[in-house]
C-alpha cells in the first residue's frame, strides 16, 4: 500500500458510505480513480468487507486487547478458531516468537463478568500458559436508544453498508427522504459506525506492534500518539491506549523488517519511553464482532 491507499482506508474507516466523488476529493483523486483504488484493495484482500456496528455507548460496551502465550504444542489453526468462536473475540493474529506461541486478540465486552469469563476460558485452553488483558480506550460515540425506524434502515445495511439511498428505501419500505433523515440522525448522534474491516497483512505488507510503556510524568498518551504520527508518517497505522496502565500499543505497516528494526530503535530512544515489546504479525483471522451480533438481536426483536 502507498500513502494514498492508507488515506483511502482511513476515510472508509470513518465512513464507508462515502461517495466515490467525496472520497476522491479527500484523497486528491478523481471519482473513477478512487473507485479503482478501492476495487484493487478488495481484490488484494486488504479490504475484507464493509460493516455497520453500533458505537460502544449504545451497547454499554468496551474494547479489550489480549496477549495469549502458549508452550508451542498447540495446533495453530485449531486454537485460533476455538478462540475466535468466543463471542467477545473478533480478531486473532498469530505473532512471530522465538519460543512457544503468542497470539494477539481484540474483543468487545459488555460487562466485567463477560471479561472475567473470557479470561478463564482462555487460561483453560490446552497449551495456553499465560493471558494478559489490556482494556483499551476508544471513542464511545453517543448514548441513544435505537428506534424501530432506525433498526429497519440498519437491517437493510448489515449485508451491504454501501447500499444506495434508493436501494435502502426499497428494502425498508420507507421513502428516500425518510431514509436520508434516519441516516443523518444516526451519524449526528454518533450512534453507529459505518466502517471497513481490513487485513493489512494481505499482499506484501508487514505489520507489527510496539507495546510502549512510558513515564506519565514526562508525556501524556496523547503526546505519545502524536509523536508516533509525526515521526513515522509513512509507517504509522494506529494506536490503542491501555486504560489501566501507562501503555500505548502502536501499530506500523512497513515494506520490510529492516524498516521495522529502524522504527523500533527510534521509539526506544524517545525520552519518555521506559520499555518496549515488539510483535510482528504473521497474518490475521477475523470473526464477528459482539456488536454485530447484538445489532442482529435488536433487529430480530423488532421483527417479532
């Protein structure tokens, strides 16, 4: 991926319903060139699918990042799919390790009990030796109760979030003006994310994480993230800030491991950084989000 592809993906992450014309304006391409870029990313497997999901505030949910360590005796695919079948987990990445096995998980939970049950479930899996859970900060969106009309519109968008207004109107039996009003309201209230699911390990990309523990007296987590963005504009992808410890997990996408080594060295030299851990991703395995399942449940109850 080049810098234009990255910008395109971030625009789709913010709103996957954006038109090709507006997308082109944001990334300085024509509508046709934007369409071609998007199609190429789909074909390469970088864009896995588009998705609609309620914000955390609507679901009373939070996000969790997890590291699972094993003794190396597991059958990798079996373990990944056992983990991915847990309702909390929506992403599993096997990581490069020198001993045993390590897996990076992302998940979404709605109660401390659910989080506790997940931890116990992971610890009891064969070959698992250690589990580290990191609740992460993430924009929560707006807290609203989704109406029947909003759910009717969202029911049409679950399989194709980029569906046109006229197609939604036909599907929902609402007129186009009402559909547009519903969508505008959902976005104004920050109730729902129209976003994209990607696999940035697809193709020739190499992604890795740096788990950065820093001195809170010298820098805030916002300053850490801004430093990563400014120092590595062509390599930096995203960050997750741990809610319970002074840790920022920064993700980078590079062309080769030599560049990864350079970045890791520079991050270690940052004056506020106390220690780092580095994890190179082999690939990623995606499973349904808890939020998608809960949205489906809301729609099913509405239909009843």
